[in-house]
């Protein structure tokens, strides 16, 4: 092997190690302290008479409990199942997380004291945009901080697995950023190898490289479908493709795997019998691909997976047989294919319900397929060089071209890393924003408020904080529904933004129907004037909702900090909160200003 091949192998091997290490880190070293909850899960099969109301009235003995540490997996079954988990009270926001992306239909009901708080429907049978949170898996924010129960109805034509966890949003993003990095590295490598082998085909006109490029692309598409990123980014509007991605792309992948095997091992020259069996499997999976366009997923998938195990075993046998006959690149082929075929076979058994392999599906197959892509490409190149040793001049030219291609691929990988870095920065920015109104959230307020308070104390200038609360918002929510309440919150945020003229003036969503306005370099007169403008603007504004125009009022508490008055930012916040309480006690639609430190402080 010459120097250029050694550099290329070393580069891609380092990328594979990066994918594996990142994936293992995502699995084994979560951020500390971790508050993820794996609740006790109860389940029962659905019958013709099962209803949510009936389930709410059932005794606990009617449910079966999933043993602690046991994975919820029912294999391939058309049966619908109901699941129940109980959630304890917690002051923090939380999210329900289902870590398996191939479930067809999930109906989630949040129930408190026998009443349904909210209901969400999602799954592969619904457009991706319908999910409450755009994630490759299924993520639903919990609607309340109070203790409540969650009922889930799950039905799928795929293997029914149910890994369920409850996460705080920030820790969820921190923990899963490693998965994002590993996934980006993996698909970046796959894409580079696709183009690398395609360009090699254009240079050499050897069809084995074209077949291998198509095989690598099919591996990437299949992994995108299994991992959920395909439905998230590539075909989010096509339920039809998502429903058939495993049978359709899986059959294409094995079809091209047989073609690659023929090219790498040159079975036509070395073993006519093996070559005939490979052609049979190629034809078989060509037929299966055509059937996947017509037949339902549930009908075809047992045959696809069953034949996949048989075909994978035969492909591995081809490598071993020709290895024993002294074929050099058959040895590389066997090592390359062995790990991937083992992972695929175990995963197929997991889909059939015989083995739980969520981790294998997510990470081991990614690492194995990346390793297999590298070594098979290496074996294919060795075979190509061996068959053309007499063309030394052409060989040197090809090596120079390969070095240029590796350099280009390296630059592309750097660009992928830059895009990943930018994506992480965007995630950090989104963590500072309120998901409903687009305003900065309470977490970001806590950071900026301390910074502005210290700046005010150093400069000797006033700092004003206005706490604003919508009057009678809970009765409005109860009578008109949470959707109307959300529409009012969104439009109120826009009104507040428009009223703040200076770049330094900032509005935050403090929580629920409460907002905070932070006004640096604003004295009591200016603060009172801004508060009166806000109250008047809100009072006159007609809020456009699904139930027609509505009008609201707000109560405000205003606190002004001067040097020597408040020692800590929390004292200023407490003063504004007390002023807001007095404004509400005075009859709502009121403004109360605190210019001096309260006695309680």
C-alpha cells in the first residue's frame, strides 16, 4: 500500500473512531447532575371495547407492570397497546421522550384527577410537521408541573418498542448534542465515500466503483430512515416513503451488496457456483423492491428481514471460502463485512422481537457500517490495482487523483464540522428563547438581569424593572381554551416589542402570563411613562384569536434601582413583584411604582 492510501485509511479510521467515541459518550457519560426519569410503565393490550374513559376507571390490577430494567418490546404485531405512566409534581419544565422513531401511531393523553389536560397525536403515519417538537424521535412537553398521569396508545406495523423517559429540556439538549455530533460525522463520512467512489468510477470506468457508490448511498439512506433523520430532513412530507423506507431501501442495499461482492471477490472468475447464488439473491431482492412499492409494510417486512439474515450469512461465507482459497482481498472483505452483517443480523432479530437492539440500531450499526465502507473501499481498490499492475503510468496518475480527492473530502469534512458548530450555537440561542412567544426566557433573564444590575451599580445610573401580568388570564384560558390563551400571549409579546424603542430595553417571558421588562438608564418618571403607554396600548388593542377579537388588561409592578438602595438584584425583583401584587389588589388594570427599598428588604 503506498503513502497516499495510508494517509487516506488513517484519516477515515480517525473519523470512525470519532463517531464511535461520540456515540458511546452520548450513551454512557450524560451531563451532571442528570434529572432524567425512567418512570414505571404499565401496559395492556387494546380490545374492541377499550376506551380512554374505561381505562381511567379501571383498577390498578387491570394493568401489567413492566419490570424495572426490562425493555418494552413486543416485536412485529398489529395489536395496539395502551401504556400508563405516573408523573410526580415538579417545579421545572419537563418533556416526554420516546426514543424509537419508527412507531406509526402514538396518541398521548395527559390526565389529571380524571380530566384530560391535553392530547397529542403523532407517529410515522402523520406528517413530520405535526409533531409538537421537531425531533427525529418523539418529544412532547408536559402540560403541567403538577402530578398527573400519561396514557399512551401505540400501534405500529414496525417492531413495537417503547423506550420512554422524562427529561428537563436543557439537559435533554445537552445530553443529545453528542448524538447530533455522531450522526453528523457518520453521514458526512458516508457522503464523502459516495462521491469518492463515484469520482473513481468516472476516472477508471470500472463499474465496481459505481456499484459501490450506490451501495454506500443505500446504506446511508437506510440508516437515515432507521435513525429518524431521514423523515426529519429528507422526506418530512412523505408518509408513503417513511412507511416503506426499511423494505424499499433495505432491499436495494442488499441488491447492491451482492453486486459489490461480485466485483470485489470476482466470483465470476473464482467460483461460478457462488456467482450463480449471488445472482439469485440479486434477482430476489429486485423482486422484493418492486413488491415494496405495492405491498403493505407489515406483509413484506418478515420476508425482507428473514431473507436478509440468510443473504448476509451467504455473503460472509463467500468471503471466507475465497479467503481459504488464497484470495488476498477476500480477507479484507470478510473482516469488513463480518462486523456489519453481525450488527444487521442482530438488529433483524431485534425487529422480530427476539432481541432488544435499540443501542445496536443507533450506534453499533453506524460504527460497523462506517468501518465496512472503509475496508470494502480499500479491498475494491486493491483488487483494482492488482488487475492493472502492468499499467504503471496510469496507476501513478490515479494515485495523484486520489490524493486530490482526499484533500477535497477533508475540506468538506471541515465544512461539516463548521456547520455542526453553527448548529450547536443556534441550539444555545434557542435555549435562551421562549418557545411560544419568541421572547427571551426566564433563564436568560436571570443572566442578563445580574449583568445589568452590576453595570447599574458601577455607573451610578438607574435600572428599572417592570413585572407585568395579564388580568383574569386563567378564567380566559378555562372558558376559551389554551389555544386562544397562547394566541393572546404571542400577540401581547409582539405589542410589547413594538413599544420598546431603545435597543437596550428588553422584554422577557417570566412564566405563564407574566412578563418582565428590563429598562437600563431609566428613572422613575421614564419608567412610569413607559408603563402607562403599555397599559394604554394593551387596553386599546384588539387581540385576534380563533374565537374572534378579544380585549385584555394588564397589571404592572414597577421598581427602580438606584445606587445604595438595593444590594442584590433579587431585592429589586422582589420589589417589582410586591408592586405587581399591590396593583392586582387595587382592582387590576393598575400600575404601582416602588422607587424606594421596601421595608421587608
